């Protein structure tokens, strides 16, 4: 992968990670449309690159929510030490919500690594787009909707579904949060805060799997570094963009975009574009 390709993919990752439109799905589709074969088709290295890009977006969200995350970590530590508080309980519920994704990601292993089943991404983009729209339209907002144990489980399970490209981690969390009665803005905040333990855990797991930074081939390191930096900068911008869009237009435009993109992908596959197999 060239440095330019890595930067373009990093920018794309940062812009789409926190919007409910699937960053992994967009990375897959752009490389498919462009005819790129990242890292000579090595699925493990591609997965590591995706994790590196997610670390970049993590830096972006911490630039905005760093103080809140630090407060949650502190309150969580005090909670364990016996100084219980609502903020400490919230911190541990956010950690609990990361468990399903961690279990599925670890258990599924290589089955979740890069594949060319583009039609799956097209279907999940469309189907989960409709689900997002339906949840947003039918759900009210319960008064002062606090995060509870049932919320953490529901959000955690939805987050685990996003390991399939096209589902969207942020989109699944926002959909589940709306179904649980959280406001649009709170649903977006939860999606961003929940990304912290999931991305951090995935980064540590993949770093151990690779054997540390030295496990990345020397010729790929420039791509990893430049892509991660690009994802951090665009991710930071995307956080502000998401908050502004949710306040002004809600989730409907994202749902429409997902459906149009998903149907377009399936239509393009039907023309035998790049001879992409259906199975």
C-alpha cells in the first residue's frame, strides 16, 4: 500500500467511524471500486491496518471527550475502591457494553478478517439503514434516560453485530440507544464513548497478535503511520460534524444514504463489475 492510499483511507476512516454509515464497509467498497489490493491481499495485515486506523479515530474522539473519559476512568477506579457513585457505575456499564464485541471478535478470529463478499456489505448497509430510520421514527425519549444494566447489554450486543462490514458500530449503537429511549444526541454520545474501550481493546489484542510494532513489515510501516495520523485528524473533525448533524437533521439522511449506497453496490455487482463472486 502506498502512503497516498493509506492517507486517503485514513481520512475516509476518520470521517465515517462516528457517522452511522460503517467505516469498515466504506474501506472495503473504496478498495473494491478502485481495484486496490492492500498489502498484497494479506487479510491479517489488512485487519491490523484497520485497527491502526481505528486507533487514529480514538485519538480524535479523545481530543473532544478526553476530559469526560478521564473523569469516567477516575470514577470507575473509585467505584471499585468502595467510593461508589452514579458516574462510577456508568463507567463500568460502558466497559460491560464492550464485552460482547470482545468475545465475538476473539472467538470468530480469522473468519472476520478481510473478505470479498461485497454483496454482504451492500445488504447490511441497506437493511441496517432501514432499521436506523425505523428506530429513530418510532422511539420517543424517556425523561432523563440514564444508562442502566439493560441498556449496556442491548448496546453491547448491537455493537458486536458491527463486526460485519456494512453494519456500522456507531449506527448499531445509535439504533439500539434510540430503541431504549435515549435522545438522538445522547445516542451519538454513547456511540462515541463506547468506542474507547472497544478500540483500545482491539488495538492491544492485535498488537500482541502481531508481536508488537516489529511484527509489521518494514515496507508497510509508513502506510500504517500515515494512515493513522490521517484518521486521527479527520476523526476529530467528524465528531463535531456528527453532533451538528444530529442536532439539525437527525438520522434520516444517514439512513437514506445507506439504502441508496447498498442498493447501488448490489446493482453494480449484478453487472459483474470486476467479476466479484457472490459466494
